[in-house]
C-alpha cells in the first residue's frame, strides 16, 4: 500500500528521494525554503556509485551521458606540480575511478524535471519551523512551516524525509543534541566557461590546502580551493584572496585562477557532523544526505551518498511499505543499510584529510614519499570499496 510523503529540502538528496518515492507510487510534496530552486555555480564528480544511483532513479545511459563529459581521476600532485600519486590508465583502475564531470545546476535540473514529470509537488518559500515525528504504527508525522507570506502552515504525512542539508531544521527538531561543527576549512568554488583544463580530475595537495580542477558540461572547467581559514572570515575580493592563497602553486593552478572571472567565485565554510546521527529514522521521519551524515569533502562523496540515500528511501522504505512491510521495519532496514556505510565514509574522509589537505608543512615530504610507493592495485581496491555500491533490489 502506497502512502503520502513530505520531503523537506529541494536539493540533490531531497529531489532524489522525491523521485524514488514517486516511482514507488507515493504522493510526494517537496518543501524548499528558498524562493527559487537551484544550485550554486559548482561542479560535482559523479563517481560510479553516483551513476548507479541515477540508474536506480530511472536515468538511462543516454540521460546520464547528457549530464556531463566522461572523465577520470588522474592522481594527485604536490603544490609545485610534481606527481605524488599518478594513476595509470589500466582498464581496472580506469573503470574504478571513472567519473562524469557535471555542473551541479545541471544535475539538480535533471532531478527536478524527473520529479515533476512523476507528479511531485514542489513548494518554495516554505521555511520549516518544527517537525512532529509521529509513530510508525500510530499518529502521522506533521511538518510545521511558514509560507512566502510568513503564514503558519502544517502538513501531515505517512512519511517525512529530512533532506534539508547540514543546517537541517528537521534534525534540529528531532536530534537537537547533534549539531554541525566547523571543520577549520573553507572552500572556494567556480565554474569557468570556455576554459580547457586537464583531461581529468586533477588534485594538488599543499600545506593545509588542496586545489582541484575537472572538466564539466558545456566545455567549462570546475575548480575548487579548499584551505584552512578562521570560521566566518569575510573577504571583500574572493578571487583576489584565492589568487593570493595559491600564489607560488603549480603553473596549471595559476592558469586556472587567472582565467576565472570574479563573479564566478563562491566560497562557503565547510561544516560537518562528526559521528553523524545515532540513527537515520525517528518516528515516521527518515534522514538523508548532509542532514544525516555531513562529512568532510575529502572523499568527494557528498552528492553520491545523497543520491544513494534517495534511492534507498524509495526501494527500501516506500517500496517495502507498498509491498506490505510495516513502516517501522522498513525504516529500520533503511537505517541498517545506510548508517554503517555512511559512518565508514565519514571516518575515511577524516583520515584522508589528516593525511592529505589538512597536513601541515612539516610532513609534506614524508607523506609524498609514502604516497609514491602505493601500488595501483591498492588504489583500485580502495576505489571499488567506496564506489562499487549498487542500488538494493526492489522487494
């Protein structure tokens, strides 16, 4: 038996959840606090698990190919441009590190179009104030929010999906003790039209910093600069500050920054949720994406795990209930499927940061020497462990 669902948050994880719920036959509404749906000017590397998740949401190979060019992880360089870990092009490693370079706005737009085509209602200017979780075998969940005129509204549902990001209002209502913390790092991001950078994902590590470039759709290049910075730092000239911070870095880094128009640059402080939530479901509410497990960006799995979560909301929870499973059991199954994996990735992201972009100047040489001795077979095994995920079967 299908039911009704309210998804709080119209980002990648929220729309993926809405698509999966609608495909399972659930009547679904998305509540988005912004006045307009959209994504910032940034890129995302769709790793094999992200591509598998899109397949689970009904995107065929042509639709995925239309999102952005096929590319791959090429390795890691030091801040002077010398290779630390060069990834060879053997078929096994290339398949394990295959990517699609995608503008976040293009991915978001594709998910939104699919959600609307499946009959999902999307409500903007909906600021959630609190959530009553209800009980799986009892009262329905209720989402309290205001509309664009600041009028109080309430919506009840058989299921609520908390997909409202790292500063989640749903999490604050149901898990008030779990709050995001500042990582100590801030990240510049930009998409530069008409700029041709390296052939794949290029990553440079330096003291307390990382810089990366990747081709994305439309012949553009995406770049990010992830650096240690005091929380809440305000800069009058973001591009100028990035230019200063990466002065003396590799020639390719300097070329990409120099080609960037100032209006293309955005920056955000990187928050994460150490340990994640103690469980990903409470009452009739299920948590997805950064609302459940915001991690450091050092593994590049934020969008991918949000897509995975969305698929699992549909295939484990919604389809499970439609097939006759009690909601409480379906929510427990979702938690069992998602929490161990996402916790492991969060731990790996912390370790990766300590060894990589968070490392200070004293240990750069030793780290680089160790990395140069890592065999490609070990990289392949690690990549498959992280990115070899596939969607669960329908009940």
